[in-house]
């Protein structure tokens, strides 16, 4: 059987809009996981997206403190936190030789394991689940690398539609400064070095993050998440996020 060619970035415009639902309308993006009664998931799933250096971890920590101070039990999830494949994925990435498909399947397995064993049970128990990135980052990474859109949408059809998604939009130039200030180096994968955009990691990082930002803009038109200005101070950004989440908490 002849393999279909990978989709180009412009093909993302074909994706149909999907609105983030109220809790009473909670659903999966696709077929979902079997034997899950969505009516029993009383908690809230809040997602914070953004590149390394966008301030995600800081905002997640501040939101968790704020929510727990208001009496909400919280659970945090994120990329590469599954006990099933986390160590294997870390080990595989050190060699910088993973194929795009293998890397994609590793992350999809990591996500599915957390969804089944952490996210859904926590929502069932009424917890607030804070996700430090979700399927949107995984899809954006794969789309930038030329993966097939239909294949990705089918694979991530197991995902629950969150109650709210916030993408922290920070310019690539600002991301470089923040990463150097924090780590004094750039990450191979977050720089897109596997794509061969440039031999210079600094230039490759800027080009890769620009492509990621463009894909997130396109995904936003399909998945309806909230793009927020991440160039503000942590306090100003957190106040904005709290106000938006407050609306989610009071939504029937």
C-alpha cells in the first residue's frame, strides 16, 4: 500500500474548529478511552502550553498554590512523567538518533499512560488537574517535523477535551534569553537540531521556535484555546490566568 505524503504546515487550515466545552459537555477529541463515564468526571482539566522559557512551570506552581489555598485538591501532569516510558524516553533522547515516528510514539505512550492512570482518576475524584503541556505541544512538534495530520488526530483522539487551555506566547528572541539565563545552554530537541535547519544551534532554535509558534497559531483556530501574552511579568500573567480560571470554576 502506497504511503501518503506528509502534510505540510499550510494543510493545518483544513482542521475543523473544536470548542472547549463546559463540564456538562465533556468529551474526547476522538473515540477516547473505553469504559469511561464522562458524566462522573467532576474535576477540571486546565492546560498551560508554551515553549521552554515561556514561564509555564512558574505559572503552574503559582496556580497550584492559589487553587489549593482556595480549598481545591490539585494534581499536576506534564510531558515525560509517565512511569511507563519516562526513563526509556530520557535514555533514547540522549543519543539524538530517534526517528520522528519513534519519538512521536514515545510521547503518545507517555501521554496515554498519564491520561488513563492519573488524569481521568483524578477528575473522577473531583480534583483540579493542571497539565504542564498537553497534546497540542506534541502535535505541533510532530507537524513541524512533517508528520501526517490525520494520523496524529487519530492517535490523540484518546485525549479529553480540557476545560481551559492557555498558550503562553513568547517571542523566539525572548525564549533564547530566558533559556540562556536559566540553563546557560540550549536543548538539542527544543532547538529543532534534528531538523537540520542550521548547523548553528542558536539560529536553529530561533527558526524552530518560530515554526512552532506558527503551528500553534493554526492549531488555535481549530482547538479554540486561549493565546495569552507571555512577555509580561510573572505576577501580571498569573493575575490574568487566575481571572480566566475563575470563570471556568464558576461555569455550570
